[in-house]
C-alpha cells in the first residue's frame, strides 16, 4: 500500500459508491443494525467483513492480538455489552486464524515486554490443554491445534459474561467459534457446542 495515495483512493471509493447509489453515505449515517459481533485478531491479513462478504453496517467488529476475550479487558467487555444489549446482535463469533503471530509468540520463551501479560492468557490455554498439545509431535500441527483450542477457550470466556449468557439462554444470541485458513481463504467452523460445553461450569462462575 502506498500511504501517500490513501486519500486519492478514498476519493475514488466514494465516487464508486455514489455512482451505484447517490444516497449511499446518507443512508449509512442514519444508524446501524448488524446481526453479527465479530471478535477477531488484529492481523492485517485477516479482514473480517471482506472474508465474510459483508458490507458496511452488517458486522460489528472488535479485534485484538490473538482474538482474546479477556474478562478484565474493558475494551472487549464494553464492545460485547454494547453489541448484545444495545445493537441486539444475534450472533457472536470468535474467529482465530492459522499462522497467528500472537499464538506463535505465546509458544516461545522470548521476553516480549508489555506483550507478556497479554500472551500469558494464551499460555493459560496451553496449560489447560497441555497433555493434548504435548502429544502432538509436529510443531506446526501443535501450533494449529493451540489456535483452535484458543478459540474454544475464548468462546468459554464469552459465556462467563453475564450479558452473553443471559442472551444465549433466552435464545437471543448464538456463540460461534471459527478459524480462518489463510492458505485457502476459507472459514472453518469449529462447530463448538458452546452452551453445552459451558453447562457444567456455570455454577462455578455463579452466573444467573
């Protein structure tokens, strides 16, 4: 990308949209009603709307390193609260991706300074599934499995959120776990039974 041409490209984009619909931006300015909250990785190769074929106003997006749902992270919790309680989304998606640099970094013992506390959350996922992961001899396969398990655990973290849990139990929201395969461009649905998987843990977290 040529940074100096961003405004030129923006002007061309505006022109293209108005050629198709001269009220395009006026309509967008009136509000949003997305059906999907997408929680994904900040990786520049993974563009949420584009890979889903979605347009502006169709997906509410939150991205961070390694698509984490950390219950002490005010940013993600605020996004979830707003999406579930105010936008009334019907689906919440946690989407990881293969070749995730954040997960790869968490598998190393390098000192990454300010990133260490964030990556520790991923290392906790490794700890929870250590026997499964250590049984995988191939490093790349183990790496990909951790990426999938991380998505699973972030879906569980979503269910620890009272707003999400109440909406799921009312049938207003479904939680999904996906992985984006960069090599093929395809979305892989991990088909996680989020509600069933969390049912045995519900009393531990004492959620209504």
